[in-house]
């Protein structure tokens, strides 16, 4: 099989995943799971994105497993999907949200990957996703992420801390402003303003 055939082949499989997503329901979730073993990361990423779009709380454990994928593109998509899933669950079931084991485990897994993922794209997505989790869980790890060597993660962590209104982040973010470039300084300033509100 040449590269063109392989390109067509994975695109067909990715289209099948999107078709399952459009159908929705329990069958969609069950039908997508085998595609998570696909050899092509683009297909696995399609599954992860579709699971996020379906907003099914039963996807928490599947998406957590995808945070271990060898390709950062899949890990990045899994982080975003977990964030959106958590946000949706908080809106629809606020009384159950904080005690739901899926939410708690997903938050813990994201926090672990924020510290240990080797790719900045994935860490940045995780720093973004954690704004959709409980502040008590996300605050301290996001403050630690302000020290990440990559400025993408520093800025995204600051934005997430601003969204969470994490008062403990005020001093660390303010301390970073003087050495930051103009774009990062603007992001830090906005985060500080949000926290102060």
C-alpha cells in the first residue's frame, strides 16, 4: 500500500468515526472504541474529539487513557475533551459534580500529566482544561505550572487561574510580569484583573 492509499484509508476510518458521532447514543460510544486502537494517530484523535463532542460522562475513563497516547496530538485532544466534559457535567449535574469519581480521577490524571508530559502542546491543553475543574483541585497545580520552562504553559496557566479566580495566584503572577515580554505581560495583567474581581 502506498502513502496515498494509506492517506485515503485513515481518512475513511476518521469519517466513519464522525458518522458514529452524528448518530449519537450508546451505540456511537461503543462503535468508536475499537478505533482507539487504530495505528494512525489522526483516527485516534478523531475518536477523542468525537467523544468530547458527545459529552457523555461515561467517556471520562476512556479519555483518561488517551492521555497516555504516544502522540501529543491525541493527548492534547484528550485534555481538551476532558475539560469540556467536566464543564458540561458541572452545568448539568452541579450537585453531583464535586463528588463524582470520574471527575475527580480525571482531574488527578490531568494534574499528573501537567507535571510529567514531555510535550508543551499537551501540557498547554492540560493547563487550559484544568480551568474546568474545581478550584481547590486545580489551583495549586496551575500555580506550579507558572514555573514551567515553556511560556505557552505559563500564559495558559495564568489564564486558567484568572478564570478560576484563584487568589493564591496573585503574587506569583505579579512577580512574573516585570520579566515577561509584552504579550505575556498582557495575559498576566488580564489574569490578575480577573482574580481581583
